[in-house]
């Protein structure tokens, strides 16, 4: 007996939300739960499944697995859903239904019990399905102990990325005997590459140095960034921890004498991006409207705006920021160590905290930049980097 609890249409509609870098968890949960009859009386436990594990596992592990599996089978039975094999949808819904009742660790243990039961019975485990894996990632992010599901991008990687982006702005010399049309097309292609490379470099470096949330990065206006003698002053109009909405200032200082700016200098990157932007629009840098977006979408053809909206003053979306970070990570050309899928907008902010902590910057100075109001949250980043500073195992003589 197979009961279609959630129609394929509903799942297809939900997948983009689940695959989103920053899914609207509430909306996903609500949609899923709407399909579950939570008032259904609990049916009798589907037992016997735990027996599959009897021979392979030690008694204690077996008991834990049995109780984990029993929890799942009781739930499926209550909803008249097959437990073995179970549909991925069933498992995802099971996770969703219990997300608030259990620490995520026990949920994960129950998932592994489900996987073992399926494999022992010669079935493909529903826990390998993309939907379930997405649900687990979302749960981890929502309830888990790891604050950042996204990997941190630090200076060493940004240096390589910025060098690669700079390479993309180098002009190609025209081939001898090239037609004017080909030369023109190449010149336009190059202009598009320059515009995009300048934007990406500025976005990455400003986002990193100012430890911005992606919504803050997207919300920045031209007038919010002001170059001063010491560096770049960044005004963040409204951030998560700023309840009164007064805004906050963050400074980006030159990490070097101001006249020796490198490819990774955020101030120089910002200057060169606004110059490229103004040139593209055909105005002077000073004439860029102060209330227009600092970072803007660029089409595949190198035009400002989006395919749907050719407004040169269009604003970038949070999802585009995630995409820009992922594409930047791909420039590292080392997908084993740096899989693009693990990086997104938050990687810049997480990277700042990680790098600053590794460099021994005191907690209060880091928190001033990240604008974390909770020491506990800020500490989580810092503790991970701190693990390697004066690490006691280095003194063990191993
Ligand atoms: Zn500089």
C-alpha cells in the first residue's frame, strides 16, 4: 500500500525553496505540514523491522537502533505510510514533524537507523535522496550547533581569486588582419569582463572586510561608502542586530601603506568598481546617485541591469551574491578542497571572523566589525580558529 502524502506537484514547487541558499524555512515547513494529518491517531507500531538489525549489531547499538527505528515506524504507521521502503518524502516529513521535539543529533541518529534498516533489507535508503539531504542541512542550520553551514572564505583564497579577476581585465591585443567587426565584438566582450570582474572583486573584498551579511551587502548604496584618509567608511543602514534602525558605521582600513594598494585592497577595489560603473553609464564617478545601489546586476552580455529589467540602477539580489561567491570560489580551480556548493554570501562574513580570530584580533574588536550582539554567536567562529593557536598537542612531541 502506497499513500501519496505529498503530491509531486507540491514537492516540485518546494524544491526551489529547499535548494535556496537561504530558504524560507517557515514557508517550507508550513507547506509540508499542511499535507500531514497530525491529528491522526497513532496506529500500532510497525514492529519487526528492527529485527533486520539483530544479527549485525552489538546489543547496545541494536537497542538504540531499535528504539530509533521504532520511533520512525510508529510515525509512519500513524500516517498510514510505508516505512520499509519509505519514500524520501516520508522521511523529510518525519524530520519536519519532529524538528522542534528533538535535538538535531537524535534526529540524525534516527536517520541513520532508517538508512541501516533499508540497506539491510536490500533497499535504496531514502536518506540519500536530495530532498532529505536538503531537509537535514536546513535543520542543521536552524537548530544545529554549527552557526555557519557555509564554509569560510579567507584571505589566502581571496588573494588568488582577486588575482584571477584582475587577469580577466587585461586587454587582448588585436590579431593582425582582424576585421573591424571581430575587433569590435572582442572589445565589447572585454568591456563586459572588466565590468563584471571589477564588481565581483569590490563586492567580495568589501563584504569580507566589513563582515557584511548578504542582505547588508545588497542594501548598500553608493553614498554609504566614503573614502577617507584611513580607508573606507561603510554605513550600514539597517542590520539584524540594530533594533532601532539607526544604522552603524564600519571602517575598512588599508592593511598596508595607502599608496601601495594591492589587488586585494578593498578600498582600491571599491574605487575601481565605481570608476568602471560610472564609465559604463557614461557619467562621472561623482555623479553616481548616492541613493543608488552600490552593487548591481550585470547581464550575461555585460550590460547593467537584468534581462527582464535593463535599469542600470537595479539592485543585486541576495541570491546573486551567493552566486558571485560560488563563481569566485570556482576560480580557485580546486573543487576538492573548495567545493563551490559549500560557499555562499555568508562565507565572506564567516571568513572575516575566522581570519581575524586566527590573526589574534581580540574578541571585542572582531565583534565591533561583525556587529554581533551575542558573544556566544561570535565566539563560535572564533573558537574554531582558536583551536590552532598555541595548540597543546604541538608540545606533545608526537
Ligand atoms: Zn589600500
